[in-house]
């Protein structure tokens, strides 16, 4: 099994467990009278954290993830050159130079192939034919 599939399956299982525990802690525990705002409780064998955590942890996670995303966006903006630093004319000149280099390379290779074809197609002279017959 691919590592991506294993990772995806573990994400699914983990998210189902987290959702089930959150429902257990936030919905069932208060109705069963096993939850307190600041103290730990138990439902059957499952520990129930204080209800304060049910509000605090998602908000903390949201703030941390949002901060990380904004920091990443800021880093990307810092690394991107400003439009004034990008000289379009210079880039166009570089592109033209590259195109000219490619054209010259293509011309050279075309000339070489023509020369090779010409060497292969040149007919033998009568003296070369006669020498070839006498050797045989």
C-alpha cells in the first residue's frame, strides 16, 4: 500500500476519533452530569477534560494555524521582487539572445546533416569503380 494511502487512512481515522471525543465531551458529558467547567471528569472509562478546554483548544488551534498561514504569506511577499525591480526590456533582450543561439545551433546541425547526406550520395568516379572491380 502506498504511503499516501496509509497517511490518508490515518487522517480519516484520526479525524473520526477527534470528532467522536469532541461530541462525547461537549454534548454528552454535560447532559450526563459528568462534566465540569474547570475539573476533569469520567464517562465510563473515558476521561473528560474540563469544558473550558472545548472552547479554548479549537480557538488556540485556529489562531496558531492562521498565524502560520499569515507568516507564510508574509514570507512569500518578502521574497517576491517588486515590479520596479523587474526590467521587462532586459528580459526581452535575454529571450531574443536565447532565440538567436537556438537558431544558430539549428542552422549548424542542419548544415552538418546536409554535408553527411551529400557525402553518402556522391557517386563513385569511374576510376574508383575500376579500382573496386580490379580488387574483386
